[in-house]
C-alpha cells in the first residue's frame, strides 16, 4: 500500500505526556486506479526498506495510521490535459450479436467502448469499426467410398470447414491446403478433385430488383474463384465466414 505526503511534515518533540509528537497530514495514493483506495485503519507503519533508503531513521520510531479511507482512485484523469488523438478498433461480431444498443440490450459497440474506457490513455479516444464479412464457398468433385451417403458426407465436410474458418482471425487467409485436408479426412471421401475456393459477394450484392442473381456466367465466376491451389486472401479488416448455403457452393460426385 503505497502513499506519499502531499506536503512536508515536520515532527518536533515537545515532551508530550505520551512521549511522542503527533501530527495530521494529507497523503496521496501512489498506485493509480481503485487499488489505490486504501481502506480506513489499514496503514500501520513505514516500509522499513523505504525508511532505510530515503529517511535515514529507524522505522520503529514512527507509527502511522489513517482514520479515513482513501477515495478517488477510480476516477478518470481529465482528457483536457492533452491534445486529443484517435485510434480505431476493428471487431468481428458473431452472427446474431447486436451491434448497437437497443432498449434494455447493450450492444457490442457500447460493451467494447466501456471495457476500453478505464484503460485508455488520457485524451486518446477509440472509435469502433465492424469487420467486413467475406463469405467463403467452394466447388469440388468428390469420389466416395462404396455405400457412403452423399448428403451425410457433405454435411460432415461442411461442419469441419465451418469449424476451421470460424477459428480464423481478422485478416487471416483461407488456406487451400486446409480445406483440402478437411475434405480428404472426411469419412466416406475417397478422393478430391477440381477443388476451387470461392469468395462470395457481400450480402447487399444479392439484393436485386427481379429474379435473384444466378452465378452462371463464366466471367462472373472467374472473378470470384481462386485458381487451382489458390488461397483466399483477406484484407486486415476482413473476416472469413463459411457460407454452406451459398449459391456458389458446387460439390459434385465423380
């Protein structure tokens, strides 16, 4: 429990009846934050190491006590002390997470900003940006073992791929080798051919006037499909999500 005197204090012995000189002093906690709020009647002595190094006296000659508790350690420093600076935090919320607060539900934006507030430096302010979601699909030709059910094989493969892509962080590429590994390790799969990873367009690209967009044009597919053995690379503010129900999913059986 560390504290310091706010002003100098002199103790001069005047032969009091109890043999000691007493004085009240204002002190300030050294440690910032709520841990500096020392409870009442907690202080009892001067640290002997500190006394030997800085005071050149026997710490047993001085006793201390605090009748009142410390307060204010949980207060924030005034932002007006410095010129403001700003930084951006990019977050990738899980599907279904509310971004902005509504009614009695606190949104992710307010939760993140509230968590940062006690630890951010003075006059340095965060802004929150949501990551761009990149939906990932694929096409492949699978050769199955005798008796394997195609629907069950595809469902198991989709579960494995979703788990892998769900573990990726912001900006992590979707690796061709990992998707190939998951497919070949899926029970019932004998061989995988013509595997290509596809990057789906954003959701707003699917909102059209008239019939839904059909990705049947070779030029459109070429712009969304990585070459053989090609990874799907992402920008630092993008995050991959597996789109098992995307119209770009194309799994055939040889």
